[in-house]
């Protein structure tokens, strides 16, 4: 009968994401339910068998149920270096900033002095770009995006 491989799983204490998996860990170095810095050590025998070869991207620890769960339910957090705290990642459906920045970037050329556009077309693009800047940072309803000039 084959012996099960024990894994010490280092779980980020803030986000519950799997940080590292250590096969056959030394219990003195990695005590079960101990901590190393910001990581909690959880012993497990089936993590790699259940999630395949890369649990770092595919699962997280649910402390309330004391089980590993698959990635679609990972509570996404990002570390804010200015506030030194973990924050929720903005929902792309309600966060305008990334899309707005890309639309502004993609239309930067319209305002350059050597742009091939006429002055009236440049003014239309300037109005469009201002409308993008006037959108709020977040929106809970469908976003009413301004249309670029034809």
C-alpha cells in the first residue's frame, strides 16, 4: 500500500490564497496550524491530487469550512502599498477607470499637433475625451459610454 504524500500548504492569512505547497515537510520547520510570517500552515494529503499540478492558481482555503475550494470562489484582494492594507479588487463591471484610461490612451493621437485631423475633428475628439473624464469612477448601473466621433 502506497503511503499518502503529506503536504504543508502555506496559506496567506489575509486572502486565504495558497502561497506554497511543501511535499513531506519537516514538522519542526512547518508545524501543523502554525504560522510563518503572514502564512498559516495547513496540512493536507489530497490537495495536489484533487486540483492537479498547480494549486497556487486553482484553489484557496476556506477557514469557516476548513476545506480547500476551487478558484472561481477565490476572494480577490490586492495589497495597497500606500495604505498598507489588503483591499477588494474593483469589479470590472462597475469600475470605469481601466477602460476609460485605455480609451483615452487610444485617442491621445487625436490631440497631437501633427495629427492629420482637421481642427473641427480635433475639437470633436477633445469633447469626447472630456466626456470620458467626466464619467464617475464607479457605477452600479450599466455604463453610459460616450461615443467617439465618426
